[in-house]
C-alpha cells in the first residue's frame, strides 16, 4: 500500500484511518475548514503526506452546508 496511499484522497476519514492501520501506517490527523459556511457531515481526506517511514499526515475537512446558494 506504500505507493497507493494517495488513492485514499476523498475517502471518508474513518475508512481511511482503518485502511492505513491495516497496512501498518500511523496517521497524524489535522482538520481544516473554510472561513465561511457551517462544516457538517462526515470528514473526508483532502491531503496525505508521508512524513516518515510508515507515518502519514492526514488533512481532513467536513462538507460545508451553505446558506442561500453561495
């Protein structure tokens, strides 16, 4: 899975963490969100960066519910 970790971008965060653990990776998770909007729903992976041998930094974000069609 080492060369395939980027295939997890866009996945649900919990499923991604499960896949990483099963493949022997440790994950450092950070969240990001936009300035406007109300983050809600499931978190999805938007970035994966290998930081060390079998350690990956995961950036996740929740879907934003907009008010009034922004």
